[in-house]
């Protein structure tokens, strides 16, 4: 019995996707399979391949250095001081799950990371040929050889230009966590997700005697964090490198605000058409999570009539302009301070709580120290601190139907799944499938934002899926399949936490595993192009 | 074989959107149109906040919640600096850029959206 999964290779030729049967992997990140289309199996060194195991999804693939349109990003520096020329692909991350239990990540150095049902990251070092040959490894039911070595600390990569490196921020290493394994796994993936930002101070606002030309700061910012929380780090850099101490004395952090800069592309706009290379500045929604700002930018780009490939390849830094004074408070609607950000954040958590259960008693039941703790977890970007409290208000998933796929016979497995890994049977009353409504919002590229009740189970008893939601609210983009037209052509795609979400993703599952830190599943809708 | 719903990326250079994109853009335009429908918002005073003579108002759904707050201020005759806190269903304070449409769909009870108002922070 063969399972369908997907091989996704990203390279200079573009995206190619394929279905593979039994998943066996070769070193250098290529994918070989008995049912594969050979042309898609090729992935040269430095590119990343990711494998979809049943129900899995890929988050992002790297761009190769062979892409001439991409400006060189300089050297990548590891936290332990060693450096490496950026001759091959950058961060490659894969993710993702939809109700299944594993994912595979190929790192830049051809290390493999597999999230196992034990909930620990296991590292497999370069597979050569038959995974079964790996000494000390054990075979998963999917035919992958694994070396079960736990990573003590995740490598941290900073993206540097000749200007600045984000060494000012600290990241905490993930640690094991003891709730249902696959849920934790994907919560951690979401938590660890980052997006590249390029932040430039408005040159008109630079204080006297500043080191002009250096006022640009690159940062891989956590998706779950907020722009006001980046200000201290940016300020430290600016004070150290750019500003003259005297001249900068009068600056007040609480007046700092961000604007997003749309790059030099034709922007099709309803009320007027903008010609030529114009920068369109719009106030960056400071109270949106950073990941949402980025994904929304990605989907906005997807609506351009003509766009360069690099713009479409989705991993370019989002360019923001930092202003040091005179925040336009009417347009921003909320003060640009961390305190206001925290209030907004707590409000969103409560709204999500209320949507789920019809009351906010879970949120109001938290002690003050816990409420503050959840925000501290975000400020310090500490997964454990955040989830210690969030676990009390976020539902988890317990599968109510037996959904373990049968083991493929060709990978006669020596590995037996631990009995605790896939609990079946009793539905959890506090669980994701029992909520009144999943907190989910749909973001169209230039608005509006749509929110409506989204029950986890439909009237006919089947789980509510992303496809159901999209067909219901955006039928022009996601037509409902009918007996006369069983596979209608979608005009759009859905991005959740930067991941291309499969239509069959269950909303309840998304609500437990792929929410932002504020409890919401944010779905950004982009447009597809003709092939 | 391409996965349904995945963006396809061409080789280098400019990529024209093609017919799909045009159709998609038209769909987005349709969704951007402001819905002129109105729903009933019911204001309920909390604590020492003054009760208004008129508490039920019809509000166009495309309005942001910020507009509702400003409308309430005007009705109460309160200036911008005076503290005014608003909540939905005595439970939470919505983001000011949330639309009445979204809040109504998610939280309306008995045909209206209940907005509580007070002079002090209660559930915030």
C-alpha cells in the first residue's frame, strides 16, 4: 500500500512538485522514490528538498544563489562564531502538518530533522542510499532512517549585509514539552517561524551627525512577535552604530512607528492607478503580529499585474521605514507603544477565548502573574514561558477518529509506534473539536478582513475544513465542488503562518496548532497566476 | 503535477498574471465593495456610566469599531480626552479596526450587537 505524499524541490528552474510513494531519501537532499517522476527528484547540493508525508505541508523553500535577481546577502554567520559564505540556499524551513504526525526538514547543511511522535527533534545525518543502512538508526514506518540524537541547541543563523547583523537579540533554545506530541511539534514550528525584515530609518529624520548609509537594520523577526517589541533591539543598534549620542538624546522610543514600503512595482489600485516606480507607504499595522504583516505583504504582491520572479518567490525581506517622531495616531488607531500593544494582544486573546467557549472565564481565570507571564513569553521569545500559560486557554487536539494510515509494506518497519503517540477514541470535551467556533480570520490582499463563526464540525458531522470555509466566504475565488464540476479551478491560495495551507486542513486542528500567539488562525489569501 | 492551490513560479524575469489573475482581481474588487447593510447596535451602560435616552442604533456594517466608539462619544457628549471603555457582551474589548460586520456575525445576540460602555476599565 502506497501513501501519497509530495516532494517539493525549489530551485532555479522553479517549483516542481511530485507525488512520491514510499519515501526514501538520498543525501544532497534529493528525493528518490519508486513512484516518483525522475525529473523532480533532482536537487543539487545546497538546495533544499522537503518531503511531504501524508497530510504534510511545506513551509518555505530556499532560494538558490543561482538566482541572478537576488542581491547577495553577504555572509551568514553562525552564533558560535564560524562563518560560511552564502553560496547556496539560505534558511530552508519546512513545516507543517495537517492532522498528521511528522514532518521533515532539510537544513542547509543537508542535515535532516524529523519531528517524531515522541515529540523530540531527531537529527539524521546525511543519508546515503538506503536509509536502513544507517547505523544506530531506526526505521520509521515511512522508511526513513533516523539517528535519534537530540539537538541540544538549534543553530541560529543571522542574515547579514555589510551593514548590520542581528546579534543583539537572543533566542532561547526549544526544550521538550509534555503535551500531545504532534500538537507541540507544530506549535513549536509556528513559534520558531521567522521572517526577514529590512528596517530603514527615514533619512529625513536622522538626527544630526548620524552615520548616514548605515541606518539599515536586517532582522529575522519571530512571526509571533510584534513590531513595538523589536524597538529596543533596533534602538541599541542605532545608538551603537548610527546615531550621535548627543543628537539622539531627545529621541523617545514611544514615538517610534513603522511604515511599510511597497517596492517598485505597479500597484493596481481601485481608485487610481499608480504609474511607474513609486514607493507606496502605508502605516504598518503595528498591532498585527509580524508574521501576519509579512504574509499580507506576500499576498499583496501576488496581486500585481506584472511582478518580477524574485518578488513572487516570497522570501525577500519586507522593507519597513522607521519613523522617530510624530506618530499619526488617528491612522494608527492605537498608540505605537509596547503597553498599547500588550493591551491589544490581551484583547485578542480574550476575543478568541470568547469565540471558542462563549465566555472568557479561562482568560479571566488566569492570575495576574500568569497574564503578565504570557506577554513576557512573547517579549523574551520563550516558548516554554508562553505555553506554560497558553496551555490553559488553548485547546489541544485529540483525534476522535482512528486516522493512522496503514504502514507501507515495502518499508517493513522495525519501529513500533509508542502507544501514547496517537490516542484515539474519547473526544476531549475541552478540545479543539468541541469549541463553539474556531477563531479564524481571512485577510484579502488589500482588505477587507473577514471574520465569522467557524464551527469545528459541520452539520453533517464532518470536520469543517479550510476549503469549506473558503468556499463559503469567498466563492468567487474558491468555487464549491459540485457533481457537475467536481474539481473547480481555484483562483486563489491560502497562506497560514507562511505555509501554503492544503484545502483539506481541518479548522479545529488549525485552531489548536497553527494559531498565532494571540490565539487566532490568520489566513492570508493570495492570487494564483496562469501557468 | 502541481498541487491544487499552490502558486506556480516561472523562470526569471517578469511574469504576466494572465487571465486567472485578472479574474482573481475582479473577485477581490467585488469583495472590497462596502456592504451598505445596517445592523442594530445596542449600547448598555456599565457601572457609573450615564444611560442614554436612546440605546439602539442602526450602524452600517462596513464601519470599523472605531467609528462606533466615536459615535458613542458624540452621543454621550464626551470629548476625546475623557476615558471611555467599550466591550462586547461584557467580555472583551475589540480591536478598533475590527468591522461591525465581523463583530456582528461573531457575537450578535438576539439580533443585535451589544456594546457595553464604562468610564473605567472593567474587563480590559
